[in-house]
C-alpha cells in the first residue's frame, strides 16, 4: 500500500534514520525533530553512483556555497550507509546522505512507486525533492525533478 505524497502546507512526515557524511559520523541517527528551526531539503533519489543521481548530487555540490547557507540538505536513498560513504568520497559531496534501507522514508513521503524498465515492472524510488520550513511544514515539492534542473528549482524556493 502506497502512502500519498505530502503536499505544500502539510506537516512533513517525521523520521529518524542512519546517515553518512558531514557533519555527522557514519551511522549517526538524524531526525526531523532535531532539525527544527532550520530549513531542510530532502531529496530522494534512486541509487548511489548512477548517472542521473551523480549529476544531481554533483550539481548540489557545485552550488553548495549558495545552497548550504540556506538549508540543511540530505540526499535519501535505500542504499546502505557504507555505499553512501563510497559515493560521498568518490564525488567529494559536502552534504550527508540518509540510508533508508527499511524503506520507511520513501513510503512516508510517497516516493516508493511502481516503475518499469525493459518491459519489467518493479518498485523503486521516484526522484522527488521536498523543501521543509523551520516549523516542519512542507513548502515545496519537486516530483520527477530532472537532475540538471534540480539546483535552479531549489534556489528559487530557498
């Protein structure tokens, strides 16, 4: 059963999950409650070190001077912390990645969807970004965001 995707104005689904990458130690638990008082960007992506996901992550890295000052940014995928660490090191990513191996966040945020490739259907993460305000409300949702347009869309709302 798939959850509905939260919309602007909705409270962001609460979470706590393991994370890799600065300013956290690998395996630390990050929670939405602990981030209250800051703008938060959660960008959901299918898989570490694939072409679209790398383009998206490197776009954020390259615009980090602008984006990092405006919000706490977290990439979220179902990859394990160890795989996140390799991805962060390979591309010098300046932001942390949340490991959602239990698929709780992808379900709660309504981005675990049926996909198809080469005639086979399967479930996977839809590339979607949520911007959450200081009070924990969703202010913007970018469904099916194109990796190359991601940074411009984010900067327009941050």
